[in-house]
C-alpha cells in the first residue's frame, strides 16, 4: 500500500501545485493590471495638482516648490530633466507624447510637464511594487497545504487497497483451483463493478468445469457400457455362442458409440464462440415437409400444420442445423412420447415458432430447464432402454441460440410434451417470388 499511496499522493500534489501556479499567475496578472490602473489614476491626479501649483510660478523655483509639496502628497515627488534617466526608444516616444511610463526596476512613474524639458517623477513606491517572488511565509503555507492533502488521500486509499487485497487473495484461490472463491465488496466501493465481474467469471468457470466433468463422466459411462457388452459378446463367441446374433448385437453397440461421438462432436462444434450459422431466407414449410417425410420412413408419420398466412412461408434460418434440431425433437417425441406426433408452424409479431407435440406422459415442470443442459436425462433406466445420451435437447438449445432464439418445453394440447423452437425472423410469401 505504501508504494501505491506515494504514487497517488505525489500525483495529487503535483496536480495541485500546477493548478495553484496557474491560478496564482492568472490572479497575479489581474492584480497587476488593477494596481497599474490604480497607480495611473493616482499619478494623473498628482501630476495635475503639481502642474496647477507650478503653473503660475517661475521655473527657477519649481524644485523648491516640489520639495515643499513633497510633504503634503501621499507619495514622493520631484522635478527632474528629461535626460535624467536612460529610457528605451518606446518609452521616450511615450514620454514626449504626454504619456505616463513606469520604470519597474526603480519603482518610479514619470510624466513630462507640458511644453517643457522637465518631468514629474513619482516614487519610489515600494509598497505598491509588483510582487515578483514568494516570501518564506508563502512557501510555508504551500508546504502545509501539500501535507494536508495526505490525510484525504490516505482515507480514500485505505478502503481501496483493502478491496484490492481481497481481489488478489480470491484471484489466487481461483488460480489454485478453488472455483468457489468469491469477493464481497460494498456497493459503495470503487471496485464494486470489478467485483461483480470477478464473481460472474468465477461462477462461469465453476459451471463450465462442472459441466465438463459431468460430460466426461457421462461420455465415459456411455462409451464404457457398449464396450463392456462387446467384450462379453466376444467372450460368448469364444464359448460357442451364435455367431450371427452376437455380431448383430456388437453392430448395435458400435452404432451406439458412433451416435454418441457424432452428437458430442456436433455439440462441440456448436459451442465454439466463432461459429456463425448460415442464415438464409428459405421455404420453411417445404423444409419441414422433407423432415417429416424422412422421419416417416421408419416411424409413424407426424402431422404437419401451417398456421401462417402463406402457403409457401419464407423465413431466415440455417437449413442444416434447424433441420438437425427438428429431427432431434421428432426422435425424442417418438422415443419418449406416445404414438402420435405433430409439427406446427406459426409466426406472429416477427417471431417464428415450430411446435413439436406428442401424446406421451409429458415432462414435469421442475425438469424442463435441466433437460436443456448436456447429459441431463429424465430416468436412467428408461434411457438405457431407449438408448438416449442426454445430448439431443442441449444441441437443440445451442442451435436456437445461434438463431438468436430459444427453446421452450411446455404441456402439449395432445396431453404430452410440447417443445417449441422460437426465433426472430421476417416472414415473406414465397409464392409471389419469381
């Protein structure tokens, strides 16, 4: 803290001295101008009085008369010839023209007596002279003011340094792997925004680490299970089990591993910050019809309903990834739902929606947000039977974030689950385009 305090204190003191010098210089210049006007008025008045007093007298006694008047005037006055002082050409011209000049080094004001070779000399005037330097009192006052700045600087620096130390300690804990470390700064602290950012970062790191750990655990479990079955089947083949049945079972296990790796790679691709989806204006109804027909080749055909105002609605979307999202929802509806699946296309107030409904048991409210996270499943026993990995809905959520949209899980009018894909996009009529 000592080094930080000294740096900050010296900065404040230097800024104060610079400001005091500039303000003092401007104030001094103003005072000088005021003094000059004041002295000029006094001198003009004095010269007028002297010239009136001397006007009717012979010049031979002007010096004696000036000596007599010296005791009556507030400032010293005397009569001198024009060549008494060495003047610059500018001052000579001013003096001969009837003006008043100041000899600053001698603290004198001089003025030529009209139509004579004499001049009135006023001064010296030490108590009205310009202040060109600073006295020891001024330097002492300046030093005391600089010292007084140390107290408010220390009072402000102390809580600031305390908050900095807390940030340093928690940062070290976070760097050592303690992702639960957080800072607690008062709202009035100057570092409060930094503390909020630090806590948000620590929370994101903790969430990411937990997610990665869960992902590794889930992947290792889902890969180890079919590998274990393959190993058992190989042992069964050695023991004389049916070759065709065991090979078919091993192919199913390998297919399960392949599907897991494919979904994992898809999720990793979508999780890249630099990934940009290829959003194009396309016929969404035609795309959904193709997806439903492909799904119907091995499953019951889902009903497709278009509630938009156009027979060929054109929306902005990424054809590949949105198709992947809809296919995942259809697969989930068939795997976990009932025997009826429906797809509904809607658009209102600049937002497109695709509803995928089923008539199964539905999804409880408390599990809906959780199921959008990677490797989250409803029931392990049920998923072992159906072969799910817990990645389908998380991939759908990532795809919709790429569309600046969202995924919502609700209750279906069919009685089961409704999963809605919603994203902002304009709607156009494809039938009017050439």
